[in-house]
């Protein structure tokens, strides 16, 4: 078998697309992808999200929702009344990510089953 040659110093180093890197950093934060996946089923209240993504603290859920809202992926709606109803939903930007998350879910199931 031929030995793989080491890249020469003249070869440019491979570069990661900055847009890809930013996207992976956003959805790769602990719980962010799970929150986006949970919201794929439709708008949810805070308590419903907490049940849909078990194991996450209230503080961390609040923080991740704020980050996803700031990134334009999630929108927060407040309906007046007693009690005030706050719901979270995917924006168009967040919804566009769902096919990729679905593929990631399929990949995860396949490789988790493989061991």
C-alpha cells in the first residue's frame, strides 16, 4: 500500500466556512438543538418545553430561549390576561433548519443503534 504523504508547507490549510461554523456553534450549544426540535411541533409554553426537553434547569432553558430569540430562530409572544400566557415558536429562520435537524435525528438513531 502506498503511504499517505504529509501535506507540504506550501499547501494551504483546509478552512471551515465561517457561516457553517457559526451555525454549528449556535445549535451545538447544550440543549439548543433539542429546544429547536421540540418547537418543530408548534408553539409551546415554557412548562411544555421543560417537559419536552427533560433534564434542563429553568435557568438554562430561559437562557437558551433568549439566545435563540436573539439569533432570530425563536419568537416569544405574550398574550395579556390573567395569567399572562407566554409562548415560544420557531421563526421562519428557525423553521428552515428543521430538515437539517431531521437528518441529524435520523443519523443519530442509525449510529446509536450501531453502538
